[in-house]
């Protein structure tokens, strides 16, 4: 379970200067693109090297690792598309923007990881158990695994830095932020690179035990384990994207702070309902029922509501804000809605 964001950190997250935050948003998007591009280049180079090594050595684990890297390289293309398409500004046909495109294309990437990586690795491992092939040139395998580990480590460190930087602004742990983040490209690269490092360790052990014992069984088992690892990661990524696609709500503390921010506005007397939903990476849809201060005419209140909505939408986090009037008998939300 993800630890709730502290009220102080969340308040700071909402109370941002629009101009400064606009610059930070561009920097964040640029960093996200760098993370994905770096991962793509690394995985492409590694995939070619592993494929050549798998052909030379006949190692089942190296074949699984080659499939893993080709799958990751292909997935980065989906993630680049996700990152690019989700940035499109909203228009008449998409009044809440194109943010959810990120989850659609990231879902494709996760399915690709499952099919091209996990299923192939498991099938190849099982085939190698029943029809093993002789392996040789173990030194080549060790060299490629070592170089791959270094390159994957560089890509993982970039993903880690991006996640840690964002986690600090929310007073979260890095891993907690990766799990809870609304940014699917960052989470996918982080998870894929972490899985790649673990997969390389498994492949190394499979090749080593194969060399020491002369039995191809550990190598084949290594291939199966790599496939199971990829399958587990893919299922987690698919589930996270599914949650955001169907309407992922924010944590309770975020709703509390958003309610408090509305109550601090001079035009608003009380809040009786609030709903916040992610409509893209770090993009929220806000709906609230409020009681305006004073006793004005209907037309004046309508104008005030629209003005407050537009001002709320100046915050880069809020894609769209919709305010309605509260009924007199509706209870107030003093500190946010109760948890369900």
C-alpha cells in the first residue's frame, strides 16, 4: 500500500507559481523524454549484442535475455509515442486533453513486454529442457552480460534520478512514488530497467552453472525465470495503466488539501462535495460543489463561478475545473471527504 502524501507536501504541490511551474513542467517532460530515449538506445545496443552472443554460445538464458532486450527496445517506441501524444493541448473533441493517451500506449508497451518477452522466454526455456543444445564460448557471454549490466545500470540510474526528484516534492519514498505516480512512461522505464538488471543476474547464474556442471538444465531454468520475471512486471504495469484509464482517484490527503485551498478563496464560503481524478500524467479533473459568499443574483454567481474555474485551471496540475452550487442542506466538507 502506498503511504499517503503528507498534507504539507501536498499543499506545496498545489500552491505553485503558474509561470515557474510551466517551466518546471517543460523540464519534467524533457527529462521524461531523455529517460525513454536513453533506455531505447541502451536496449537496442544490448539487444544486438545479446542476439549475436546467443547465436555464438547457444545459451538458453542469453536467448531469453536477447528477447527481453528486443522487447524493451520495441516498448520504448510505444512509450515515446505515449509521451508525445499525451502532451497535445485539449480541444473541442477532447475537452479534458489527451493525457490518457499516455496510459493507452503504455498499456501496449506492457502487453508487448508480456508477449514478446515473457512468453517467448518461458517457451524457449521449456524447449531447451526437452531439446537442449550444446553451449560454448562462455567468455563471450560473460563479457556481453557485464557490458549489458553497466549500460542497463546507466539507464536505470536516469530513471531513478527522475523518480527520486519528483518523490522529494511530494515527500514520498522513491519506490512509493514509482508505484503511485500518474506518469506511466517513468514507471515503465523504471520497472523494465530494474527487471533487466535482475534478468542479467539470473542469466549470469544460468550460464555459470551450465559451464561448471556441463548440464544445460540451469541455463534453461534461467530462461524460464527471466520469462516469469518479465511476466510479473508486465502484469503490474498493465494493472496500473488500467486503473488510470478507468479513472484513478487521488489519495485522500490530496482531496483534503484541495478542499482547504478552495475554502481559502475569498469567494467561497464552504465546500460540500469534491472529486479529483487523473486525466493524464500529473493532470487532474476537479469537480466541486461550493457555497459562494454573499447573496448575489443568479447571473452574478454564474460569472463568479466561471471566473474561479478559469483561475483554478491556471494551475498546471488542473486540466479542467467544474464548480457547481451547493444545496443549503448539504453538509460541509471541513477537511475533505471521508475515506471510503
